[in-house]
C-alpha cells in the first residue's frame, strides 16, 4: 500500500510496518511525483506539503486521458476530486471506476466528481460558511463546498439571500457566525460580499459569478465591484469556486488549530 494521508498518518503507517522507511521519507517531504508517460505528472505530495489534495480539472481534457488520470490518482492517493466535469465525462469515469471497485460521488450542480478509494477526509474542526446572492450562483457555491469538505471542513450554507431583498440575509447569518471564513458568491452588480464583510468579524472571500447580461455582464461588473469594495474582502476570479473553497478551507483549518 502506498503512503497516504497527513503527516501523522504517514508516520503511523511506517511505525506499523505498512511502508518502508524510504517511502515514508519521500512522502513526508511532500515531493512525491507520479509520471504517467506524456499524459500527466501527478503531485502526490501536495496534501502533505500544502494541506490540500491534488485536484484534476476536467475541462479541455481528452476523455480517455481524464479517466486514466482520475483513476490513477484515486488508486495512488485514496481519493480524487475532478472539477468542471461534464455529465458525459462523469459517466465515462464512473463506468471505469466501477470496474475497479472505486466508489464515485457525482455532484452535477457543482460539476464535481469525487472518486473514493480510501477513507473520507478527517474533520479538522474548521468551519466554512458559503452564501449566495441568487439561485443562479449556487453552481459556483457547490464547487467551493465540495473542495472545502474534501479539506476536512464543515460547510454551512445560505443560498439566495442577496441585496435585492436584504432582509433575507440577517436571519440567515446567525447560524453561520461560528465559521472561520466566509465565501460569498454573487453575479450581476456583486454587492453581497461587501455587505457581509461589514457584518462579520471573519475573512470574506468574494466570488464574482458569470450571471448578468448586456454591458459588463457575465461577471465582469461583479468582479469590478468586488475589487472596489471598501469593507475589506479578498476576491477570486469569475466563477472560481474551487479557488475560493480551497482558500477558505486553509483559513478555517488554521483557525481551528489549538
């Protein structure tokens, strides 16, 4: 069995005689690479080195290459997260995963596929809150949610509580206040992240969403608005749910440490 997991888990594997010293040492450095010919070079040590797993972007990949990469990563690391995956791509990967007895969890709304060939991520105690301005923003929020959960966080959500009906936000905020970090997804004029940042004492990450039309539509006005926020927020790229989820989880996991 290859070395997997966090630093304590790798040390336990060596202590129990499950892996040799050389493999444990390589895994601990976080520099483990797995070359798949001319297709990919997998970064198996990223979780140890950076606190987040290697994630596969499905967009633009040949279906055969995508399946090979995802299955190989699941077999090597115990889990694999694939983002921006279409229903057709997911069907192909799931079919091949089933042939190898690897469980899958497809989240069509967030366009994420999880391959499960090992235990679920251990809870870190970190809490991430995710808020959307509208229902159309949920697809980006769900991508962020999966990534934060895969990094060991509890995720609490409040959807469709935007500034057009600001009274919806206040009761929704109360159960989210214990969170260590907030992700706020908004399209159109992108107001909501600034509003939330003025109400909570935790870091807020604004995610502009490609909702809206006409002049400065498709998330551009939302991005510009968030970059000009006066209530101190961080901003990621348009529709960058993965980036927001990973960044928020890092903050939350640091905040949860004793």
